[in-house]
C-alpha cells in the first residue's frame, strides 16, 4: 500500500480524534510527511507536516495548538492527534509527502464535527 489513512469519524465540537496513515516504506523513510484536508467545495489544503527526521513540524494557523503530528519510523506511519475539534474542521483528511509527491491520494478518512 502506498498511502492509507484511517481514524476519522463523527465527533461533537470540542471532541478529539486520532488519525493514522501508513505509507510504503520507500515513501515514508525519505520524505517529509503531511496531513491534508479537503472540505466540500474547497481546495485541498495542508494541515500539518513533519520533517523526515521528526525534529521539525509545521501547522496551519487555524489548527496550531489543537493538532499534533507525529511519525513512527518503525511502523512507517504518521499520526495526527486532533483536539478541541470545531465544525470547520469537517473534511476528508489525507496524508501524503510534503510537498505531495504521491499522485494517488487514496480515499482519505472522513472527519465530521457536529452536534
């Protein structure tokens, strides 16, 4: 498998979810990784990224201090811990390298924040 994201679901505002993505080793081990999201009618956007050495991270302004990205080199996986979720976080979430180099994004995982 190249990229496979999971962990989404329906959560109330203020709740938490943890997303996980498993990548093929040849992709994961040599690239920075990112989480992206696409809300209905909007462009896909970068939410967070982590350097391949795991030492540096980036967060979009509206998720900073709420989301935490991490990577597990032993499992070739990248995770996104999402806390204090808001309705505007509703989207399909995808992982890819950062910048996105894998052409097939996979199905992503749906996150819906609603009461």
